[in-house]
C-alpha cells in the first residue's frame, strides 16, 4: 500500500478527532482562580491609599483653617492699631487744647 501524504485514513481521522476533542476540553476547563489573599491585600492597599488621601485632605483643611484664623487675627490687630493711633491723636489734640487754654489763662493773669 502507498502511504497517504495527507493522512486521511480512518484511524488517522479518529486520532485527529480525539486530539481535537482533548484540546477543546482542555480549553474549556476552568482556570485557577485568584487567591483570596491577593484580594485581601488589594483591599488593604486600597484602604491604606484612601486613608492617606483622607489624611491629606484633613491636613489641607486644617492648614486652610489656620490661615483663615491668622488672617482674621491680623485684620483684628490692624483694626486695634488704627484705633490706638486715633485715640493717641485725639488725646494729643485734647492735651494741646488744654495747654492752649492754660497758656491763654496764664497770659491773661499777667
């Protein structure tokens, strides 16, 4: 008998079919799943990142609050300084008036 170059004999077709079926079954077999440890570590990593973001936001909020408080304090100090300056000027004007009255009285009595 002459050998078939395409191997289309009955036995060859049966073995090819069996190999194809094995390959199909192997392809459909379930793959190994992700370990639960990996999922937990992902959750832990995510929680850690969330905590870091929350902390950064809280720090920024606190810094903004402190800056606002410092600005408010500076404005209050500026107002106090203006008021003190006005009072000092008023006091100086009143003293000058008193001195002028006193000087006028002294000048009259002589």
